[in-house]
C-alpha cells in the first residue's frame, strides 16, 4: 500500500515538474514602468511592477529580479530584498494561480540627477518543491528623468535684484517683475495675478501691485561644468547645474527671454554641437523648461574648457546684453576671458559656487559683479 502512495507522489512530483518546466513561460507577461516621466532630485516616485500568468497552469514560485542605477534607491517596504553595489538590485517573489495578474508599487527616491532606463527583467521559475526549473529575460523599456533640485529661491533674490536693477528705466516699456514699486487702485486692464488682496481689504476697494519698468533686455546665461583638476569637485558642478535650472525658471517665469550656452556634454537626448556644447534659446515663458531640465539631467561630461567657451561667445555689436556666468572655476585664464567678455554695454554677473572653506575667495574685474554661492557638504 505504501509503495503505491509513494509511487503516486513520485508521479505527481514528476508531472508537476515536467509541466511547469515546459509551460511556465506560456502566457507570462512582465511589465515595469516608472509612474512619473520626471522627478526632481530628492523626490520620491514609484516603479510599477506588473506580472501576469495568463494560463491554466499555476506557478508556485516566480522570482523577478530588477537592476537599475544605484542613484535610484528603494525605500520603505520596497527596500526589502534589495541591495546596492554597482547598481540597485531588487528581488520579488510571486505565487500565481491560473489567469492571475499581480501589481506591485515599489517606492524609490531619486538621489541624483540623471537619465535612467530599465531595459530588462530577469525571471526564475520554481516548482512546488522550490526546485529551480527555468530562467528567462523579459525585455522592458521604461525611462525616468531626475531633474536638478531647485535651490532656495531666497538665495536667488540678490542675483535677480542685481539683474533687474541694472536695467531699470523711468519710461514704461514693461514692468520689472523683480522690482516692486507700490500699489494703486485696480483698473479693468490689470491682470488678476497683480491683485493685492490684503491691501484691498484694508482700503475697502480693489488694489493691485505695480512695478518699475525695464528695457527689453537680452540675457545670456552661461554655465561651466569643467572639472579638470586632480581633486574633483562634483559637489560644485552639481550645484552649478541646480543654480542654472532654478535661475532659468525664475527668469522665464518673469517673462525674460534667455539664451543659454554651456560646455556641457549631454547623453540620452539630442546631443549638442561637439564644438559648442549645450545651446538653447528659452522664450519668455516656461514652455521650454521641461526640455532644458531634460538636457540638464543628461549632462555627462564637458566638451571644452571654460575659457574656450567664453572666447567663442558672439555678441551683436552695440548690444545692451546682460550676461550671467555660473562657474566654480577661477583660474587666471578664465578670469582673463571673463574680463574680455565684460564691457560697459555687456556687463557680466558671475555666480561662483564655493565650498565653505573657500567662502573668502573672490575676484575683482571691471564691469563684473561676483556672487559667492556657498555650498555646504
């Protein structure tokens, strides 16, 4: 009697092992997708993991392994069965009945700006006795941009005030969004976003903010990501990119068109001219900020020296152009190039990211106003 039972168990084990080994991939689908197309540095998002067993055969144990950049780190419950080495690895185990779909949401944080892809998921199949039966790679494709973090807006105030102050005029060409000049009674032609509600309640009638005016200026934003010294300063380069993203957003939101130049090399999206680096024109609205942040997220190297970039700047003659340079480098060659670029008609505002230990460093150049931007480690 016992041998019949044992024989039956052996046959059942062999049959389930054979069926699962032969058919486990049939009707199996794996999908990975980032919930968001983009996030900012430090933000949290979700990786959706969908596995479908669309057949009558149950799958006792299915192991799904994911590998993605170590700059994306799983958090909370998603951090279980995950590890970080050259990449972030995640292992999930599923158990399926027939015709079943399982969806899991894996929370992660974007620790560093960049362009990230997941192109495949590795699958292992096991039988009811957890014997390994099969392995397969399932192609997937999902991408995520991690944009540069936005710096504290209050730290940009001094720069924006200096920019607007250099072009204040008395004739009313268009209002300077950075230069508050008082309040007055509401007129039917005033936009509602200038309404001062506190003053309106106090005065008993509608009041609006009014601003001084600026000329129709040309503004060039130049940033330098060169890091050629033996001791690398990744922290300062990253802060440079954050400043550029935040300042550009502030300027175009204030309806100031910006022309942007850099020696940054970009990967993952449309590549810049190898002889000029990244180059963009941003109209006086926020419509192109997504494209700029995508480019900034994909910066991966440098195309030329900062002095070569500055020497190649072509400005129209007799142009009242403002130039804002963001660069951590203060070498003699760069200072000379900045000096040549700055004139009475084309002043330069130089934002210099520095470490706390270097906070006393400064340069003095005619027609160049410098702003030390302290970066804490």
